[in-house]
């Protein structure tokens, strides 16, 4: 069958809904926020995957994007966006730009998205892709996400789309009171736990363990970014 964005998108949204249903006890809800699903419906995932992957663009799974990295599974993107749930007047920080897909979804929900990735070739490609597709409220740069992007802090939400061995203290520091951090924590090559960290008005953090996930590692050194694919 020839590739059809509309058909692919309908299938992707249905698959997300089903997986939300299977995991409802873990995530504590039977459906994701309507605004999140609307944003998922508006971002053409096929624009964010390599040409040879277009036929698989709407499958509910991760796909390789080069440099040893992946675009995350649609269900996970939707779930993490739902946990972060940025409001229209807020700004958020994303660590792990990758293809820019998660960046695009977030940009439809909030005022401004800052996104950074260790691999300059990925940030360059994501920045031009997002500009071409008309996502104007995003700023992208390369850099080590363990240190966040302090110049624009504090953020109402911070989302980390790679697995960290611990919650980086500098990201907590850059969270506004009342803000949320969504981050997979655990060892690379094993499953990790997706955590939702809330910072209260007094600056205390409260952590909720959501479910097991499998992410590429948040690496700590620019030399450890994997070979070009
Ligand atoms: N959100 C992306 C998926 C990203 S995959 C998408 O929607 O396509 C994880 C990304 O984290 C990779 O691109 C990888 O280069 C990046 N990454 C790994 N370690 C990092 C670090 N220390 N700082 C910033 N980015 C990092």
C-alpha cells in the first residue's frame, strides 16, 4: 500500500490510545490530555525520520535517526508530554533534541521551547527542519544537557529524552517553583524508570515513579556520542 500520512496518523493515534489503556494502572489515567493528543495529531512524524524510514514513520516504536540515536516511540512522546503538560504561557527545556519531533509537539502547547543536544549535526538538522515546518517558538543549541541551559532558566518544565544514571542537580536548580521534570533514570542497556519530579513552591522536590522505559543513554562526554551511521 502506498504511504499515506492520514492513514498512518490515524493508526498512530489509535495505537497510543491502546497503549495508554494497557498501562492505565501505572500511569494513573485511562486517557491522555486532549491537548496532548491534538498536538500529536498535528505533527507529521514522517518529516522527522530518515527517508528510508518513511514507511514506518507512524509505527508505535522508536526508529534510528543516525549517529546511534533514535526518535522515541510515539506513545512515550505522548506520555512524557502529558506528564509535563506545559501551559500556553510557559517555557520548557528539552534535553536530547534528536530529530526535533518531541520539540515540535511541545512547541504546540507552550510559549517557548529551548532544546539542546550533544551532537551538533543533530541540532543543526533539527533546527532547519523545525524552521522549514514553521515551528517558530523553538530555540536549539548543542551542548551537554547535564548542565541544562541556565541563561533562560527557570523553566516550568524540563524533559529529558535520554536515560540518565541520576537526576542531574543542575536541572533541578533550573526548575521554577511548581515546575516539573520528566526524566528516565537508570543504567544504559537496561530498562530505566520514568520519573516525574515536582518542585513545590518551597523548592522541595517530590518524585513519582511512573513506569519502565528504554532510552538511549544521556552521555556525559562529547567524545562518547557514538559513531556516525
Ligand atoms: N527527543 C528526540 C529523541 C532523542 S534520542 C526525538 O524526539 O527525536 C536522545 C538524544 O539525547 C540523542 O539525540 C543524543 O544525542 C542526546 N544526548 C545524549 N546525551 C546527551 C547530553 N549529555 N546532553 C544533551 N543531549 C544528549
